[in-house]
C-alpha cells in the first residue's frame, strides 16, 4: 500500500508528520509513504532517523495551506501539499491520502480532484467516537451543513457499510441522533429522514438521544454535519474539562498528591481509550478514493495510526463497498438525489 | 413568595417532590408552597415530617401526566397536576410554578395558559451549564426546533437579560454556537443570526465552537433548541460516562481500592459542581410568568433548589425584565417577528 502523506498539514508539521511516517514505516512492512511538501524541510526532518529508506519518497510541493487561511484561496493553490497529495491518488501513484491540514480544504479538494462516488450526493466525514463499550461511527461529523433527508439516508447507508466491513460489526445498529426516542421527536430533518431510513433494510434502532450516545448501544449514528461537528467538538472539550476539573478537585484535597499518584495510571488508561490519536483520523466517505482527515493537533502517534487506517481502508476497498451499498439502495429514495426537501 | 409545585411530576414523584418541598420550607422562611396533585398521596408523604405547616397548602389535582404519555392527549387534561399548578400562577394565587413532569407538556401548557411575553415569538429554555470556571446559560436548550434567525436574535436578548440580572454578570459575553469561530462558519441559521445579533449592542463575542464551551469564556450561548438539547444531553451522558470509565480504570489497577478511596472525595466535589440537582431546573424564558422545568430524575435536593430559584426569579421580576429587553430591541429586526426565513 502506498500512502500519500501531507507533510505540511497540522499544528506540529512537518516534524510530527515525518516522525509519524517513520514510526509507521518501521511498524508496518507492507507500507510505502510518499511525503508531500517542502523537500528541504522534509529531508531535514528525516536526517538521522532510522527507517527503511526504499519505502519512502518525497514529492516536492512548494506551497502550504495555513490553518487560518481563506479556504477559497487555499483551494485554488495548484501546488499546495494537500493538493499534490490528493493528485497522487487521482493519478494512481498512491492508494490513499492522509492530511492533518485545514480540514475544509482537504474535503473540498478531495471532492474536486477525486469526485464523489457514483450515486453519492454528499460525501460525509465518519468519526469514531469512544464509548463505555465499543466505539461508534458518527456520520456526518462535519463535511456538510443544512443536509437533506436524502443526504441522511445516504449517510446511514455509508455508515452501515463502514461498520460492517471496517469495524467488523455483522449487523450494525444504525440510529438517528435526535431529541427523543419516538419517531415523532426531532426536527423536520430527523423526522423526514426517519421515514426514509426505517424501510431501508438496515438494523435500524430509531432515534438515539445525546444522553445515550456514550452507552455504546449504536454502531452508527447519523446526523447533519453541523450537529455532528458540534457533538464531536463538545465531547472533546468536555472530556478534557472533566479530567481537568477532577485533577483540580484531587489537588485541593489534603491527600491530593498521593491520590493523584494512585489514579495517574487510570487517567492514562482512560486517555488511551478516548484519545483521538488512537484512531488517527476520520475517513471522508463517499468519494472515489481513500482520504483520511486527521486532527489539526495530530501527534506522530496520530499520524502513524492515520497511515495505518488509510492502508486498511484502501486494502479493504472501502470506497467501492460504499458505492455498491449506495447504488443498491438509492432506488428507495422517493425522488432522486438530494432533491428531497428538508421541510 | 408562593410557589406552585407539581407534586406528581418526575421519576421519584410524589415522595422526592414532597421531601424537596419540606426541605425548601425549612431552609427558606419567606416561602410558601402549594403542593398540586393527588391529595391523599401528598398527605401521606407529609405525614411524620417536620415543617412549618402554615406555609403549605395542598391543591387537589385528580389527574397526572405519565412520562411516556402522548403530549397532545396530556395537554388536553384540564385536571392534571401540571395544568392546575400553572393555572395557579395565571390566577395570581402563586408567583411561580415548578414541575419535574413531562417537559414538553409543561412547556406547552405554560405557553397556552400564561402566554408568551409581548414581542417574544418563541419562549426558550435556558439551561445553566457548568464549566471549568463559571456556568453559562445555554439558550435554547430544547423548547423549539427549526428556529429562525429572528428566534435566535430573541434568544440572545433573553439570555443577555438573564445573565445580567440573575447571574449578576455586568456585561454578559454572548456567543452563537457554531462549527467555527469566523462569521462565515456555520449553517444558514447561524450565519443569518450572526448578522442580526452582531449590531444589537450586546457584548457579542461571535461564534463559539463546541470544544470551547466548557472553558467558561461565554456567559450566554445561543442555538436552536434541537442543537441545544443535543448538547445538553450529550454533555450529561458524557460526563457520567467519563466518571464511569475512570472508576473502571481505577478498579482494574492493583492499587484500585486504595486509589478509589483517595479520589472518592474529589469525585464527590466534581459531582457537586456538575450535578443538575445543584441548579434545580431550567427556566422557560419569554412567557408571562415564572416557570421552572426540572429534570425528570429530580431528587428532593433538585426540587428544593428549583423552588429556591423559582422564588428568586419571581422576586427579581425576571419575566418583566426580559419583556423590556425584547421590546427595546425588537425594532432592530429587519422584518417583524419570526418571519425572517432561515434560508
């Protein structure tokens, strides 16, 4: 498997990215990585590191995209590291692309260069969310806002295919994120989506409420990308805050220092289970190719894991499976494509 | 202050409700409580309890509303405890109403019986959310779905008035919950709302992302009730899950039992800071009267605190302050009321 890796994207680029690539190469023998970005910067990072040099290439990209940059301007750059990494997949020179760069730009360019899968109206981000039991796939975690019921129908199909073939859940439990379990609870979007998804032959469990998300009963949770992104980021912020508040509470006790020593390991175990770095990144589902969008704060470990899942998804032909799933069921939509109105 | 308390609403009614009333009466000397519900059940709960009996009345309501009941049917019941408790406020026999019953039914009846404040298109639920610093008000936490920009504009005004006069924040920082800080980030609703709220003369900090909610920088966070309810319930579920996962991690260590003893107090301190029972309930803002919607799982402590804030809001003439705030700024809306479309 050949992975095109945007070496310039993310808060700790290029050092964390190159370090992550080296870790991945040393751990997985069937991997080749093309580091895309400023050749000089990448070479400097590689210097003195131990790695199988035959399995690394550098593809020079003279431009980078800043995190605060206007997406419209960034998308037009023909020589950015994001663009050139995606181009490699399009040209068949890489099997998958990984970037921790500006996620809006990565999404837009993946869609422009690789295109949406036949039959998919809107590609979506699938984010794995840790729970008390096993993780579930939140889809859409932020690729689209103002989605239609037909979009959510397709998110359900894509999520179902992902959960079955990538997560290995034989009959994934699919739910719509809403504000009550009954079909009648929710907004226009969820109520109309319910009607479309219910007869689609999935293991549909109906609506799920926010309070039940982390109990781990669902395998796939479907929502508009605005809501999904808010759930994703609120959860991230809250989990960090809870730990911070607990540490503060522990510190304020007379036995604080000792107590902290006792639970240090537990906190580490918890962090490992909930850390985004363990998942590496979120796939953009519904495009013609494998594209992993990593967290802006990606560490080398996150990048290593992102490269690993990119290879895995590509090997399992994830995007072809999704295309088939969509095309076998799109006929169930009352009107073709995203013309089903949210109202 | 006279509080009408729905004695039959909530998972632990009537015992937790009556117990909460007794605690409130013993703690606050200026309170009178009218317990509304099945007279026999209430009398039985009161038996043997110590409390100032001159400050308690029972108002018999022969019907109750079940948590799983159809809201449409429940709203039509003229003799339910929820209805009769709200009727007491309408009749001027109580200053405020508190219910831990079916929240959709409480909202609907409060709106039908008491009416929306002049100029308010949609009353909204304001929920206090704990953060690392001070709590913020999330508005709307679930009264409305599919809100318009004009609705969000009014939520911002109501939240601002609440934060200033009830939370005592001299210049409340008001934000819109969105998926990026820039004005251009969000869905149609947030982008249009941004344009309305920005010039309204509030201490407007722009958009806030989910990850920053719990840092405690904002005093008021404005959103559609669908999104707000999902944020509220996701946070509740996640905080519980984090604690559960941590306990599990601690328990799996060889030093587990000892470690747990050390942090038990810290967990208790954390729980106190984040427990919904500390806030008692969420006010329905924008109606002609004071109505507190308590959590279905309300304990006696939650009810005691709900009664306390009901008296406080009523004493501070909260609903009149909100009406004035709305009416002084409604003229800023380009079109009157909620006719500004979300698209």
